[in-house]
C-alpha cells in the first residue's frame, strides 16, 4: 500500500514496480478475466486516495550550528503579540526570534557575565505586558526582557529554598498574571508574579496524585487549569491555579494514552492537549478531558520524524511548533 506523509501522498518506486508486475502477469494470463484486473486496479487506487491526515507537515527550519537561524539544542517556544516565535537554545545560550514561517529576525541573551546573559535557557513565557521571561536551567535565574529584548530584571536563583529554582523547564504565564515554573531538580512548581516576587509552590517529590518526579512542562488552558508533564512518572497531571490536584492520566508505555518521558505540552483554542514524548518520539493529542484522539511521529531524522523532542507550542492558526532537538531543527505541522 502507498505510504502517507502527513497530508502528502508518496508512492515509492517499489510499489509501482510491484503493481506493474502484477498487471503484466494478469495480461499474459488467459484464465484471469478482465474483471479481476479491474478489481485489482480499484484496490490499488483506493490506497492512493487516503483521507486527509490529522497532522499535515508545513515547514521545517534550522540546522546544526551557532550562526543565526541555527541550533545546537532547541528547547521551548513562546509567541509574541506580532505572531513571531521565540525559540530557546540551551547550548547556544540564546533566544532566537523568527517569523511564523521560520525566517530569522534577531537573537538575544547569549553566554557572558553581563546582566541579561544566559547559560542554559530552557523555559520561556511572555507576560500580559509583552515582557519576555526566560528561565535558566543551570543558574536558576529568571531573566525578564522588554518586548524589544532589553534586559529589565533578574530574579530567583539556584537552590531549593522558596523563591529559588533548580533545573527549570517549560513554564507558562497564567491569566491571573502569575508565572508557573516547573522545576525538574526540585520536583515542584514555583509561582512568581511578573515582577519576580515569589508567591507559592506546589508538588514535591513522589508518585502519588499531586506529587511530581522531574516535571518538564506546565501550561494552562482557557479555564485556568494547569496541565503538567510529570516526566519521570510518565503521566499528565492537572492542577487548578492554586496548585490543588484535579486529575491525572497515563502510565509508562507506548500504547495510546501511555507515555515515555512526556516533555512538551501545548493547548489549542479548544483546550485540546498535545503532549510530546522524549521516549516514544511522537506527539499525542487528547481532548480537554484527557481522552485520546490521535498520535503522529516516529523516531528518525526525515521530515515528520523526531529525535529527543522537547518543547511544543501551538499558535492561533493551529500551527504546532515542535522542538526536534536531536535533529537541531524546528518542525511545524498544521493540526486538526
């Protein structure tokens, strides 16, 4: 049968060759009727007209390197008020800004000893005033930048005390104005206001409901509920904005609704939830209640394949941006 590649039909030469041989054998046979030939024709053509895919490949941008538009360890995304996509790179120690179709605009951060420099940026979120907050995995600092990328403030710091952070991951600004920061190193979520003032924490190491084991992402839906990728517990947990446990689903595995190291989380305008998995090299989509809808992706380096997926984000047009980290690129899909 012909293979399907996210909205584009591809017919390998081997398929055509096999089909041609079958037709030739039938044509030479005196005992096979024309009706059989027509039936095989219909069977082949029916495989060529598969229904549209739920995830259609749109574009890919980036390559390995340290120049503008190149990556060495893509982490996470945020969208500004112009629709541009901001991308953190942990090894290049910077944030790069692209148009929605992947055209490079500028970069900021970078390694150094000055205010606003970064060591290993991972999480990124934009507040209600369009200021940009970038969490540094190694230093524990969170840097705040203006919409034109000027450094404004540095807060938090590395540690386990309240107000400190350790191995920060993919964070979110809630409609309540608070920043929710998952800490893989402290197995918790720390919460700050837009001025860097610490508010409260929730979580803590463990496997029970409401406990966490290296949380990788925390994103919110339209109801204000927080969706957390509880990576080493191989599950998704839902909390309210005060950190109260609501529900959970998933266990370790590769079947539908199971996870191996869930990493990035994205939530669309209908509150559907997309989950990236480092261990399974795929994206799963769930409805707002956590019911499985579909999955796409496999391990590899071809377009539509992934390696070591980290952050994901979806814009208002339904374009899903995927940090294809091992392949030093961003892949973009139109999801339905």
